C-alpha cells in the first residue's frame, strides 16, 4: 500500500520567517531511501540538508530552486510505502540534518560536533527505523550521536552520519586567520574536495555583510569540486582589522590571497566588495584568472545613501529590518536573532563603518571608479546585476568596458546571489571554464 504526502519545511532550530530553497537533490520520479538527503535549504545564510524519514518516491517539486519558503510551505509531494501511522497528518515535515547547518549566532563554517561512541558495554538506544537504515547502510550505531530523547538515534542522525562519511567525516569547511599589513582577517575555507593545486574562488562580501552571506554560493562551488575562500572584510564580522581606507582594504584582501592561495584565483565580489575585487586583480602575485562582479560599486554616480546611513545609524532591530528589505525584490529578511546580532555588531563599529562608507558613497555620490581596473585587467571579467536593484542602478553596468561579459537578471535586486543563487553559481562556473 502506498500513500501520498505533502512535504513541508522541517523544524530547524532557527526562525523560518523566510528561508530559501537552495537545491533539489532528488528529482521528480526518482526513488529514495530513508536517510537520503532530498533537498537543501538556506536559513540565515546557512545550509541545511533535509533527509527522508522513510523509503519513497519524489512525485513533484512544488517550490523551485531559489524559491522563498517558511515553516508552513509545502515544498514537494512524495509517495511512501506502508500504512499511515495513527497520528500522521497529510503534511509530512521531515527532519533537517545539521551537517551543514549552524544557528545565526554562530559561524556557518563551524564543523558539526563529532560523534562520540557509546562506552563499551553500554547499549545504544535507537528507533527501529534508525536501526534498519543503519544496517542497510553499513553504519555502526555506536559511532552515531543521537539527537532524540536521552540520546536516542533517529533516522535523521543516520542521514547525518552518512553525509559526514561522504565528506570524509567532517564538514569541508575550516576557519583560519590571515595576517595582513593592516591587521588580522578571519577566513572560511571550503577545501575537503578541492583538487591539489587547483583554482580557488575568493568571495568578497559587500558593506554590512560577512563571509557567512556567501554560504549558499560557497556550498555550490565546493560541491563542484572547487576550493573556496570567504573572508570578513575589515570592520566586519570577526576580522580584527579596522582599516577604513579603500586601498587599505584592498591590501588586506591581497595579503589574505597571497597567504592562503597557492594556485590560480577567481575573484567574486559583491557591491563594495566588487570594487575591492576589481582593484585586487591588479595587485602583484594575486594570479587572478577570472573576475565576477555582482551589483558592483564604481561604474556610475548614484548610490542609495539612505541605505548606508540607515544601516550605520539604526538603533533598533526594526530599523535594521527596514533597510534590509531594500536588498531584495521579495523584501526577504533574515530572522530576528540574525538582525539583532547585525545591529549590535554595527553599533559597536559605527564610527569605523561610517568612515568606510564614506570611501564608497557620500551624499548619494559614489566615490570609487573601477572602469580603469576592468579595462586593464588581464583576466576574463563578468558582471551580474539585478534590474530591480534599488541600491546601485543596474544601468551602471553598461559603463563597463566592451569586453566585459554582462548578465542582467530581470527579477533580482541588489542581492542576486540570494535571489538567483543557482544561476549565479552557474555563471561563476562558466566564467572559470572560459579562458581568454
């Protein structure tokens, strides 16, 4: 006997006011086993893998990749075998695997807690389904850390153990520090699947962002076998550098690349970070083979000064949320906890951030010009810009040198990497596969 179920977004331990569906792992028509990862969801810029609780078949995807979802959203319809449990409802929430998930208050790059074996002679408690799935997968229950009551192992825990085994026992992300001439910078590196001596994709965030805002793109590029490096710019995240001059920020990024990248580099920058990336390309020893700029600063005159002022002087979470709604077409914002942490961090560095913002835009006028940088760049240059960007007008991208590849996204705002993540990842990969 088979039954049809609606699959909804699972409980994740984080607020799900507005999450994003990153990738479907199981396509319609394909069978899956208990513990198989079905879908990946991004919440507060972290990636959550959602495994199945029982064997079944994916019937239909209701939400497409890059779709915005919440805790009540039906994202798929699945067909499973067997009688329905007495308490089962038509909507079937699955349990999220924490293998790549982190709460907003912690870095998304921190590896999951290692499983601890049960003491010798102590019986490992597990649900019957978890025991069956573990036996089918050849996974020893003693090596699996249970998340259920009293440490009971669930099917989701088996799925997590399988994910860790596939990734070499650890999430393929580690944190590091880079010493630069203007202070230490905090880095995240995705490198477990990287080819030795292969290319590194360096991600440079925009104003008020941090390396965790790249979680989805970094995850996609890492799965493609690439080494990825993301950093907190000066005055942002956990970086200790308080450099506020544009050229000083460029120095820190160039120094971080020199210390952690031994092969060719593809630079991907967003907004202010795009201007930084464009200038870094010309620095000696960087070895950039491709440059991808997302909603770049520095190709025109106007900038939404109210966003910069609103963010640096927001004294309440509501004020921060008001500014963040300007970044996307949907007005999607992170959870309240994320916004609160962002506000506190911004207030703590307000004077430095105000000075840094002045190097980018003042009285609504952009203070940087990257046209000459793109003109002199010896690598392939690509620009991605949303045509509904309210922070930096998309028409500024038309001022780029003629040999620059240009992608204009009709339904994206200032954050195409959030609203069209799969397309942005594909464009980055394409830019790396084409050499001038």
